[in-house]
């Protein structure tokens, strides 16, 4: 048994009671979310529930972050909704399978480390935007089926039950942590509604969750290039959105638990789960920040909680639909509102006056794109691009040159700061070609030649000196810089003074 546990990386000490109870809580919270996301995508409720089961089970066993929960998500739903409307559910299954293949490829190529490029303000914006989305999605529970806001007794009942749920989740841990506060709140509200016969909205009012074991199903689509051209763009976006949301969730859970997950392993697991989801009649998905936070806040740290959540979800579908459909939506609404409150990075508001304006801009833009476009991949991409441009601009202004003439009449330009596309204009302005002596040394001991724009800048400056009959030497180039120049020897022709005693540490990771 221990060998089996070690095979799937079950190495940490497991608190079985906490894991099982937390998994049960997560399973209850997954039901309305999976149904809602399936309906957003224009699919049958069971399509979302099957996806939640398969995604949750596979990633809990194979994933790179124990304790993280995956399932059907809104991020994927908003991507596939137009394809579902135009081509039907069979194309969705095929798209999810192809997205899974792309995600596995990313994992096998070990590209998960690209998440290092996501700046912290972008993560703040992503988390804050997602918290607002989670909160806003719960407001529908305060509306009648006609879309109008509830009023009178109906409003007071659901509002009171929601507030009581939130109070229990907030207050119970201050008294005891022997039982998950989220599960206690759900059971308490369920008991109150059942005992007093309170008429309020239940899970069954949204949709029926009764079903069987997810049926194996090969997508019934024509296997042609035309089909591939239709589904590939959607699959690429689903894969990208799923990986971004999953890896960002992994990083956030890492910070909360003060442990480190494995991004590439998680990418492979997400891909495997999506492939199986497509073959077992699911809409696909990715990691769920809200449910993951419920899980870790309950004290779950191992894979068992995710496995229990997935298995219990299947039990609900196959055997317990009659009971689960009677759960008051007020309890689940209160739970998700508390998740939204816990998800929001309140510390980011306190540090606004201390953050650079560029970081504030990134955080606000990512938050707004997340909220209004529901496109997490685009939101994070916007944050990365703006941060990269600001970084490039700041470094472009840092290049400078210290000048002196030695006893032999040779003029030295000691360059400080990186030479790259953003700093080439400032670099060229440092030289006085016409008034300089016959021999020039450009010293890069405190600089780096970074890209082809930098090489072209060197080419132009040497050409300017050569045209007036002056000789140029490049000194203290690091090995990687000399390699760049060697690779570009057909573009640039310069004299390099070798200095074997000078070494620069080069990042080879």
C-alpha cells in the first residue's frame, strides 16, 4: 500500500478526517458551479458535472499541487459557448481532447516555468478580478426566475440564510477547528430549512443532477482538416486559459501553504484530465481557485481531499441526487461569498500608495479585463506585456558611458547598463565620432549585449568610426555576448580584444 501511495506522490502526513470532510464540502460546492458553467456554455448540466468529476479525480491523483481542486470552470465555458452554439456538443468534446493534448505538450516541454514571467501585480489583478467575478455570480441567487430582484419575505429569507452561513464560516473556527466550518454551515442551513419547512431556492430549482457513470464516447465528428481548422483555435485558447488559471492557482496555493508545487507536472495532469473529460462526455475545465481555497482553508493539504471530492460528486450524481437537489442555494451562496472575500487580496489596496504607478496600472487593468471580459488569459497577457514594456523603458534609461583618454591617447568608453533594443538610441548618443582620437575602446565590463538590436547598434557605431579612418575595439564582452557576435559575423565586423581573465556569470537555466 505504501508503494502505491509513493507512486502517486502521497508522501506527506495525511489527516484523514480533515481530508475526507473537506473533500465532502468541496463536492457540495462543486455541484451548483458545474451546473452553472455548463449552462453558460449552452450545454446539459451533466456535461459540467461529468467534467468536474473527471478533472477533479485525475488532477488530484496526477497533479503537481496536492490539495488543489479542478473542475468545470467559467473561464473555459466562455471560450466554448460560441462553438457549442454553432457546431454542437460533439465538437466541444473534440475541442477539449485537442486542448488536453496541447496542455500535455506544454508540460512535457517543461514550459511551465514561463509562469515566472507573470509579475506579482498581474497576479494581484487576476486574484482580485476573480474574487469580484465569484461574488457577482452569486447575485443571481437573489433574483426570481423571471430575472427580477427578489423582494419582501423571499428576499429576507434568503438574505438571512446567506448571512447566517457566512457567520458560521467566520465564527466557528474561532471556537473549534475540529470540524470544517464550511460543511458545518451547509448542514446547519440545510437542517434549519428542512425543520422549519422554509420555502427557498434549492439546487434542484437550477437543474436536475441525476445521472449515471460518465459514458465513454468518441466524438462524432468528421475527421478532416476542415474540422481541425474549426476546433484548433478554440482548443488553443482553452489550453492557454486552462494552464494560466491552473498555474496561477498553483502559485497562490503555494503561498498559502508555504510549499512548492510542480508546474510542469500539473500541466501534464490538466492535459490528461481534459483528454479523458472529452472522451467521457465532459466539457473540460481547469483548476478552480474558489474550491481550492475552500479546501486549503479547511486544512486539507494532501491529494485525498480532491479524490474524495470527485468521488463524492459522482456519488451525488448516481445515488444522492434527490438529497443534494434539496440543498438550499443560500448555504452555497454564503459559502462562495466568503470564498470571494477570502480570495480578494486586501493587502494590495493597502500598498497602492507604496507601489510604483506602473504596477498599479498593471494590477487595475488585469482586474478590469478579468471582470468585464471574463478572459483570464488575455488579462494576464495584458499584465505581462505592460510590465515588460515598463521594464524595458526603465532599463533603456539606465545605460550610460564613463569616458577617459589613457596615456597612449586611446579613448575609453566604459558602458554601464544593458544594451538592447530599448537602449540603442541612448547608446549611440554617447559617442563623439568626429572629435574622438584615432583609436577607441568600448568597454562592456559593466554591460551586456542582449539582442540583435544591440548588435546592429555596435555595427553602426563601428561603421561610423571606420568611415572617418578610426579603429574600434570591443573589450570585456562576456562569453554569451561574444557568442552573439560570432553568430552575427556576417552582419557585423568588429575587432574584439580578448580578456581571458574576465568572466561573467551567465544564467543557463
